[in-house]
C-alpha cells in the first residue's frame, strides 16, 4: 500500500438475493484526495458507500480505515472513527431546525449523557456551547447561517443539499462520502457544490464522491473508479478515464464528447 | 444566544406561578384532588412524550409500569413495614430493570409490532396484579398503604399532597427541559426524524430507544408510587390496558412534539370526563368529538395548536405596527 493510505477496500462482495450488487471491488484512497466513483444507474455506487459506512455488511473482503478493520462495525462506530456521509435521497431531520440538524452532526464528537445533561453538569454545558459554536461555523461554511432558526423542511432543494454537507462537516470527519451531492441542481448550484468540495479538501479532509454530473467529476477528482454491474471496470485519473474504451462503451461515450466539444 | 439560554425555563416559571396561586382560589377538596391527578398523570405522560414524540417509539404498556411502581411500594410498606421514601428508589429500580429487559427484547420491533408487544407486556403485568393474591391482594386490593410524611409532617390532606406532587412535577420538567435541549434530546429526535441518518451521525438508535424506554417506565413508576400513597389503596382495575390507552391519548392530544403537551393532555383528559358527567349518556360521544376535533384541526396536538395561535397573534400584532412580543 502507498504512503498515507486512509482507506483500503479489498475484494468486497455484496449480494442482494441473486443480484451481485458489488463483486470483488478493491481500491485504496490516499489522504487528502478526492476520489470519484462513477458508473451507470444500478452500478452499485451507493451500495459501495453503504458498505463503507456499515449500513450493509460485506459478505467477503476487507475494509480498512487507518489500520482499523471496519467491515464488521455499525454505522455509529464507523462515524466515531471519522467517516461521515451525505445522502443521495436527502435524509435531513425534518422535525428539527436547520441549526439542530448540524448540531446532530456533532453528536459523534461529544460525550455527555442523559444524566449530566438533565442536571446541567458544567461539562455538559461546555459541550453544548461548543456544539452550537461549531454548528454555526459549519452553517457559515455552506452559506446557510441566516436560515439557522428555520425548520429544515423549509429549505429549498439546493439548500437541503448544502445542509447535508454542513451536517456531515460538523463531525470534523477525516473522510466524507458524498452521495450525489449535485443531483437535481442547476449549473450555478453545481458550481457552489464544486467550490465547497474543494474547500473541504483544502481543510485536509479526504473525499469520496459519487456523482452523475460528469463536468463536476472530471473537474475536481484526483482519481476516478468506474463501476459497472457491481464490478470495477477502470480506475485512474480523469484524463485516463475519459479515454478508456471500456468505460466509453459502458457508459460515458456521448457525455465525454459533449464535455470536450 | 442569550435569549435561548433564558427561554427554556419560561414555561416552568409560568407553571410554578399557576400551581402556587391556584390553591388560593380553589378550595374544594374535589378540585384539589383533580389537580393532584393531573400532576401524577402529567409525570407519566411526560415519559411517554419523550418516548413517542422525541424518540418515535410507541408503548401501550405504560399502565403496567405505573402499576409496578404502585404495587412495589405498596407491598414493601404494607407487608414489610418499610418507610415509603426507602420504597421509592426500590420501586423505581425494579421498574427500570424490568423496562430494560422488556425494551431490550421488544425495541427492535417497529410501529404496530412494537405497539402489540408492549400491549402484551402491559396485559401480563395486569394479570400478575390480579393473580399474585398473596402480594397484591388480588381483585380485592391492597389496603392501608401508609401516607407519605416529610420531616414529621404527614401528607394526609389533598392540599399537602398537591404541593408535593407539583413540586415534583416542576422539578421533573426542569430536568426534562434540560434533557431535550441537549445533544441527547436532539439524538432522540434524530432517531424519529431519520433513523438511518441518525445512526450514520453517531447515534446508536437501539441504545437510545432502550434508555428512553427505561426513563419513561421510571416516570410511570414514580407516578404509581405517588398514586399508591395518595389513595392508600390499590386495585388492579386502575392499571389495566384501558389506562395505557388513556395515557397514550393524553400524549397525542396534548401534543407529542413538546414536553408541555404532556401537561395539556393530562389536564384536558382528566378534566373533560368531570365536565361531561352531567351529560350522562352523551358524555362518551362528546368526549370522542373533542378528541377528533383537536386532532383534525391540530394534528400536532394542543401544544401545536397553542404554538400556531401564538404565532398568529404575533403576526397580527406585527401587521398593526405593534410591538413584537415573545420570541
């Protein structure tokens, strides 16, 4: 393995009934990189994220994060190691305010429990102040500070995507899994997301990006993994992927021509 | 930020004022007695509000925990001659341990399945209250449960007990207010909002559900303890499953998304049957109608309704160029 390997996925496997959703996929991810996972619909991209996050358990293979094997851990345990995700189908806590959503993102970095919070132990109060401060900072980062007191369900679609990112960043993650953060957004909004992903990486955070918007992927990725029918068919730098014949036939063809044309 | 620091206790101060002033105007034993019941039911409903409204889990077995709290303390004081104040922690502990094991085995179920499982647990407890005749006195009941006393003062009048109950209610509201405005409270609501997302952000939903379930059972137990030493007599009929339904109704009609909903629901559903008594046969119909109307117009319950009204009033004031009030 290379130096500063943050995440190593080795030969992982996942079946749903008879369907081979993920078939012996391996890749490694170095610290501070942006790695994109692309592929046609149903290629297994979101399943791969769910396997890394512990939402599904792998049937074979290993996932190693900073020397910890994580393939048997539950999502909250994986979150506490520093991996966090956003959701393709927006999964905000709609019963809470914008600010509170981000505050939940801080859950994994804080400890105070039922008792210390009920009785207002100083430790709990300090933690609470710290949670609020961090949450406001992250809202500032994505430009939603003004909306903090509103209900999360009152946000526009694009704002909800930004809130997903703010909530993820509130945990001070080492690795962020972004599941189609630009899906359904217009060109201007995609630019904002693109800028935001760069800012996140600039802060030393490693990113795995699942995305269909090829402009965005080719623009910001350091490396790309291409999945098709649950199998990795290519891996490389954006330029290499654009010229990979197998990838073009599987999926990219026209879009690359448009992007270059 | 400062405003938020002061804000949470506003409701507690208002409640303190109301409960402190009420006895000056309300003298009849009958009315004080009703207010004692409102206090006891508020405690119990508060636990259910946390469970249902915050963590999103239903329980149809709360009357069982209410009964355990009452019977454990009743039996310890009557049969073993133990001081009630020593019996209190024992009964809360026993209820909590039972709730832990019940929660551990049922809380992986969701929605209706969880409702059915907890309903079954409540029914089992009720059968035990009836059948363990040596301990509980069976259907005849457990008699001569001692009243509480504090510092030599016997709490043998409605008014004295009223003071005790509402001091406890206020204190518990203080604790629960702190709890729901903390990371723990947000963790609970996150489970209800999106369980998978909450899990991915570090909340362990199963552990949280068990803790809230135990907390709700402990509050039911505390309420049962107060009941036992207020009425001085226990009969299984007040711990049957229709009471579990009543408590759940209090939670929902009161407004499950706010801890104050517990107070509103307990108040309305304790007073309503008393008001309706004069209408004899019609009272069940009117009772049903009131519940339906509340839930149709305020699907977030009375707390949601009040929230809506106060916002509406504020809007009106703003439009007329008046001073903006409140939040």
